[in-house]
């Protein structure tokens, strides 16, 4: 579903569950719902040949939530049934290894968040997703994903292509990680994700870089 979220929400750069979170932590979205809907409509027009009525149906089924800093989207042991897309804020992904937090990823604006393997195989996740800032996200369930694919086959095809692309990028990243030192990874981070350095604690960055 992470691919579907990217197809729906990500503006092209050259063109410009078990509910793990208690509803009590949600507050009114800081981003205007109209702004979020406009962004979704723009990207559906860009990426697909869907008719206006079909696009409006997708928009109507997309929920937008704002979570407070410190909220957990996912805990170890839960089976994820929800995917997210970050409009504003920062989410950290980490594992607990012998009681120590090991940071594996940071998600910023424009990133989608999903544990597809745990979701598909119905296995408890080992991950934690923590909001490091007040964060506004779209929320999309597995049931919504399946319904969307049945109704709009063209979107499923786009998502498959996007998934293959992201898998290739992940393999390249892993190859770089295995062949580089922490210092080289830090320099690469400054080049590829410079805004991350000033938004997360240094000890979490150190854990992420290894």
C-alpha cells in the first residue's frame, strides 16, 4: 500500500488494524482538509486517467489525522492493518534489541509508512513507529486498498510499477550501507536528506547510521 500512497500523494519533483493508535491521541488536522483533498485530486489527475466522479470517490474515502508528538502509530507485537502518508511532521521507525532502540528509518513529508510483510502474512510486527513531531497523515486501511484495486485496475498497475522501483532503490541503499563507514553514511545523508539532520536527536541519527 505504500506504493499506492506514493502514487496518490507525491507531487513529482520535476513538476513543481488493529488500530495501533488510540483515537484519543488524534486531534483536528493542522493541514486544511481542502488542501489535502486538492493535493490528492491533482496527483490522481497526473498519474491516472480516472474520471472526476471516480477521483471524488477516492477522496471521500481518504481520512486525514493529526497526531501529537510522542504518539505511537505501531508497537511491536501488533499486526498492522493501516498505512500512512506524511503530510507534515516526522515519524521514526525503530526496533528494540536487548532493550536498546535501534533506529531503522525516518519518515518526513512526502513519505509513506507501511509494514507490508507483517500485514500480508498476518504476523506481528517487530517495529515501532513514533511521531517525533506533531504529525499530519493520511490513513488508509488494507480493506480500502483491496476495494480500490477492484474498482480501479489502472491504480493497481501503477502501484506495482512504483513498488518495483522502490525495491530497486532499497537494494542500492543496502549495498551502500554494507560497503560504507558511518562517516560516509553521514556525508551521504547530508547530501540526500539534509533537512533530517536538524529535526531528529543526534543519538537517534547515530543509531540510524550504525
